[in-house]
C-alpha cells in the first residue's frame, strides 16, 4: 500500500543520513606521484617553501618535470575517517544503537580506513585556484550540528545557505590577494580555519588524540604532456571528478554524497504527485502477494505467465539450442506484464543463475518494441518532429544499467558489444560495428590498440560505459571525433583495427535502405508469429481438449441409451397388455351390445308399462343393467385406447431420443478423433518444444532447467527478429542523419553528455543518444550528475544489477527518473559497505522515523531487500531459521562444479539450486586441479601477528602459489580471497616480499593488485580456482564468529571458483563454526574424482 506521508518521511531520513557520509581521498598507493600531507605546524615553520608553485626547489624535490604541465589538487582540512565513529559514540553514547551488528562486522564492512577532508580545490601550475572546481563535504557541517545538539537543522536548504556564507568568507580572505590570485600558505591555512569555523568544529573535534598534528591539507599533483592537456584541466586519477562539476552557480557541489540532491528532488516529486510509480512502490509497505513461487501450487501461475501469447518476440542471439531456465523466462515475461504501466519488480538470483542473461533478453525485446514503432513509419523522416527530435512514440525505450558496483555495470556494457556474447551462427548480426570497436578498444597514449582476440572484437554499438564525466567525455571523443585513420579511411580494414567514429561509419560503411530493413523486420516478425501462433493454437487446443471429457460425454450418452432401451421395453410390455385389454373390452362390448339388442327385441307391453307390472320392472332393471354394463365397458375401452395412444407417442419419443444419442456418439467420437489428429499434427510442427506439465513438482530439475514453449527453432526465430530490429534501427539512423534538423541535434549531443550547458532540451537529446546506443551503464554515484537535467519518468527502463550490494537510498535518483525498474541481485551475497557508523546511521534514522527506523535503515537493508519486500511475485526462503520473502527466484546454476556448488547450495539456499549442466545435482562432478590436485582444507596454525593475520597463513598460501607456478600453472586463473581486510593487506605484502619463486609469472604485480582481496571485492567475478585464506587464532576468534554469523561471505567466496577451491585455515577455530563446518566436512572427505 502506497502511503505518501510515509514515503516523504523515509526519503527525509535517508536524506539526513547522506549528510554524514564520508568522502574517501584517493589511496596514496594508487597515485603515480605520491601526494604529501602538510600540517598547520609545518605551515608555521616552513611557509611558502612547502608549495611547489612558489618554490622551484620543492618542485625538484617532488620530481616534477618542468617540460610538462602540472595541475594540483588541494584536499583541505584532513582527518582520519576512523575518528567519526568515536566522536559520535562519545558525544551521544550511541553504543546502544545497532546492538544487533557485531563489532567485527562493522570493522569489515565499515569504510573507515584512510583519510577524508572538508573540501577539495584544484589549482593550475601557477597556484591559481579554479573556484568552479571547489566542492565541499557536508559531513563536517552535519557533524558540527550533531555535536551542538541541532541535528534537526541538517537540511539541504540550510546547507546551501551556509555554503553561500562560506564562499563569501573565502572572498574576504582572497581580497588581499586579488593582484595575482595565487594561493600561498597563509591563505590556504586561513581557508581551512574558515571551513572549520563554518562547520562549527574545533581542530581537536576530529582528532584521534590531543597530541596529534592537525593536517591542514593534502597536496596531490598530476603531470601531462602539454599538447595533450592544453588548457583543459583533467584529473584522471580521481574517480569523483565529475561530482565536482557545478550544476547551479548558486549551489556548491557536494563532495561526499552523490545522492543528497536527488533525495531532495524525490521528496519534492512525492509532494507534488509527480513521482514515478516505481519509486512510490519501493517506498511502500508490502501488499498482497501471489502464490509462493517455490510451491507446486505456483506451477499454474508460472504456466499462465509463460503462455506463448506472452512470449517476447525478441531474444538475445546466443546459441539457440540453449533455452532460458523456467524462472528466467518467467521473470522476463512477468516484467513485461507487470511493468507495462510502470513500476518496479525484483529478481533474486543466487550465484551463476543467469541474472545477466535475463537482462540481455529484456534489452533485446525493448529494441524489438521500438523497431515495431519504426516499422509503422511510411518513411524514415516520419520518426522525427519538425525540430529534429524523436517523435513521442519512439521514447520510453531508453535503458540504463546501474549499480553501486562499478565493475558490474562496466562488465555488462563491455561484454554486450563483443562477438563473444553472440552465437557463432549469427554472423550477420551487426549494428554500427566500426563505432563499437572504436568505443571498446583499449587506448595507449591517445592511440587505439588493435583488438587482436577475435571474441573481444565488437559486433555492434548495443551499449556504452558512461556515468562519470571522464567516461562521458571519452565516449564523446571516440563516438564523434577520434579518427584512427585520419581523413583517409581505407576501404578494407582488418577487423582488429576496424575503428571509425559515427560520421565516418555513415560515410564509409554501407547500410540497407530503411524500406528494405523494414520489410526484412516485418518478415522476421511474421516468421515468428507463424510458428508462435501454432504454439498458441496448440496450447488453447491442449487446454480445452480433454479426451476424458469426450469419453465421459460418450459414456453418459451410452448410459442414456441403455436407460431409454429399458424404458422402451417396459413401454412395449405395457402397450402389449393394453392392446390385450382393448381386445377383451371390444369383445365384451360386442357381447354387451348383442345382449342389449336382444333384450330390446322383447320389451313389455303397453299395459305392463302403464301399470308397471312386475314384468316391466324386471325388464327395466335388466335394461338399465345392460346399458350400465355397456357404458362401463366403453369407458374402460376409451381409457385403454387413450393409454395405448400415449404409449405409442412415448415410444416414439424414446426412439427419437435414442437415435439422437447415437448420432451424438458418432459426432463426439469424430470430433475427438479430429482434435486428436489436429493435436498430433501441431505437436509434430512444434518439434522439441517444452510443454507445461501440471503434474510436475516445482523442485524437479527437468522442470526448472527449461522454460515452457522454447526450443531451438523458436529461439532462432526470436534471435533473428532482434537482429533485424537492429538493422532497422541502423537503416533509420543512416537515412535521418541527412535531415538538417536531426543533424543539428546530433551536434548538440556532446554538450548534452557534458550535462553543464543550459538551454538544451536534454530529455529529447538523451532520447537521441539512446537511439544510437540502446543501453548505457553507470554507477549510482554518477547517475544523478549524468541525468541531472532529466525529469521524473524520463527514462524508459532502469536495470539495477548487484542490488544486494547497494544501500537503499542509492537507487532513488534512478527510480525517480525511470518509468520501469528491474532489480536484480541476491541478499545472500555481499551486503552493502557501511560508509558511516551504523550506530550513527541508526541515531539519524530515529531522529526522523522514530520506532520505524529499523524498517528502512541503510545499516540493515539493501536495494534488493526493499524491492523484494514489495514484490508480489516471489517465495519464502529460510535464512538462519527465519522465513524471508525474496523476489522472483532463479534456481538453475551454471558456474561451479562440486564441491563449491553443493556447499553453497546447502548453506545458503536450502538446497534449492539445480545445476543446469547436468541431469541432476548428483551428477555434478569434482575435478582435480592441474597442479594442486584434489580440493582440500589446508590446515594452518599459529598466532596472529596483526589482527586476523598470521605469518603461517601467509606461508601456506605462498606454498600453494609456488606449487602452481613450479608445475607449469599460471596465477591469473587464481583468486586469493579473505573475509578480512587485514589478511588481504598482509598477504599482499608477504607475497610481494617473499615470493621470489613467483617472479617467473610475468603478471605477478597484476595478480597481486587484481586477484588478491576481500570477499567484497570479488562480488560478480569468477575464476577457475579460489584460495580462501581465513585467518584468526584461538585468542582472536571474534572475526571467525562474525564471518560465520551469516552464509553470505562463505557463499560468495566459494562460488567465485568454477573448478577448484582450497581453504587455508585453522580447523580448531573454524571447523565447528556455522556454515564453515559444512565446508570443512566436504573438503575433509576424500572425494571420488569424476572427470568432465
């Protein structure tokens, strides 16, 4: 049920929470030139000599190359992120908040490592500030209100008002320096002091100890070749660069929160009644739910939604011999059915169950739907209005893939255009192919590198990675301007260097005409409809036809005939008796008439009658007697005749009825035979199509592995519909690009992508961008900025991936702008990272929602869980003895073999997962590792030297790596995963310092950077082998208790491994822990090795 007041309060609570988010400074280790931190004491002692733009000697010390152009970034007002929890708990005794979250969990999930700052400012090489780049963190300002007991004043309007006052104070500080407008140490110190004052904080309020030096600022510096940099300041090292761009000259850009302004907009939209249906549903309480989808009762509902009339005409062109699983296709069909008028729906998929595959089919069908609009046009020009924008009918198909996980969204957008995403048989599938290669090629020193691996070469511009400003700029440059071949494009280009911007694609690559493409598309639609109509006809016939019903009708008719025959026999007997009686009565009548006549021959004389003599009296009596007797006989004869007539009519009716029954039997028998023949012929035409089976059980592997109404033929036809739809899009673009009004709008697309220029019709321009590139991916962090000028309901489809990792407020900007939202994820995998202390979040939530805080707290819920909660389609799943409602469940797994599959299935999914590559779960094999042999638990003991890490753990892990390398293996196919940040960091250091034997692997540095990490960093990834490094000792078991408190960590770690897993840990600590006991038992039992 949608309660607008509740929605406004929830948004308000999240809005306030966002003020307390921390901004993370870039890790010093990731910088090419290591930045330096400068304290107030150092400024006092050294002054301007610390600043490289004012001191040549300092430039030399920092290793700056004077031939290159330098840009500087000042991070003003440094503080350690770890201080926030302590300050908040000290001031407000928040320890009683979030008592249900373990300290160890907070340590691992809280992003408290590293530094943060109050503000950020960019300078040119001469030390001149670019005030347009200035951005401020709301955290210190909000923390000042928290410390001063005025949390109710933490609002965006108050913050913006105070920000104006801050800039006015900056202006006053800068007045004495107007002549050269270069920042010196005194001005920088004054700026930082002013920010502290503005925030209502003292220097030691954010200090971990009273003796600690207060750092004034961090100085980061970047150098680029002057010809590359020119006059444009680019900070390529800061992922948050686009978040500092000003959208409104009256408002300072917010440094630490990506969602504050979108949350404010959402509150206003709900109040104004313009909020999207999906947003309102997301913020509502659970409503009426359908039948549990993991019950046998749900099979009829599943069959209804998978009826061939609901089969999407488009399909991603993967190998047609492979069907979607039952619940994958149910999710796709249900999304289209339920979201036709807008809204939100969630899909819940354990690891390896094809969540991305599902989204690909949604993408394919959306493109087909838009192609159907194009196919209704008589000519291409009818698709644009007089101003050069798309007609309204072509809008609503825009697709955005968003996530908090940057790798997840990039992987989708990068994988879709690659040939590897298509079946080899669909070589004719192309869509702006040369542009796609240009967009996706790696670059080195402004040159595109050949794409040598054929599967990584692109087939079409189906999607693009955007979001952050630098990614949008890169897209613009590659899409419109970069000329790999200059102006002389060779006619024959090798596929590995087939790079063209859109203008050169138009002029150098031919396309079929709009008319031909339209004809081909309509033909492919007709081909599909012809076959699908057979499926529809067959299902309708199959549903309505029941041989038993026909037999029942015949049986009833036969029983009626038998009954009628019995009645006829009885009637004939009766008729016979009646006829006999009539004969008797006729004889009696004649005898009686003769007797009467005889009596009348001798009547008494006149005198006898006159005096009524005895003779007369006797005669009169006999006469009356004879007449009465005759009348009685006649009466009885009349009755008998009448009964005889009735019997004859009755018999006639019975005989007719009997004949009708006989005729109906013949008719029904013929109809039954005809229907059976029709079904037989239709069944032959359908080939190997999977049919619904009402007698199946929901847990049957065969049922779950294949969706109804799918086979190789229909899959192929649907794929060809999608391919022809793309060709129609391309042909349309080729024709309308020559129309002046449309071409003028293409020139505006670059400014639209920058999202900084006023006066553009951004919504209409984005529709054109989506016409070229149907799918755009972004992180939630960048979505608000990229679509800052788009209104409510302006994007057709939002697809949220890895939603279990996202805090609930992260999705608001997308939900606000999207008409339809599909949420995909798994709450039993990695949970969201805490960016603020859970205790502080709980306190802030309570300040707005009171006792309802637990229903909406970002410390307790994810986007996936909230979307699941309001989804009427789903099932109950027992998680740690608690029944939990999850969205549309996917159960067919296709990534891991055993033992990983079995363990994960048991600890997290009640053994509901079904392996899609084998007939049954019993057939899933175990294989030996090429170098390490059988999967196993590697025992390690020893005392921890740093948090959960011990030297012995490092030695065991290193031994495994050395065995792999020494026996001809490579490290790139191995992940080293730990639940703990400390173990991850120490392992990297230990391997780097002691792994000389590993240096024969040329990619060691890349391995340590990309293949060693916490469980959180590997969500959505997979490799052949996982080494799970546990840690902890008998005196330090808190981490083990936390890691085993939920199945999530072990579930994700195991399911990253496709073939092998090796768990390194102390069984004394871990073997009796929840979930890990199952892992220990499975890996300790000697398994028979089944080769694939």
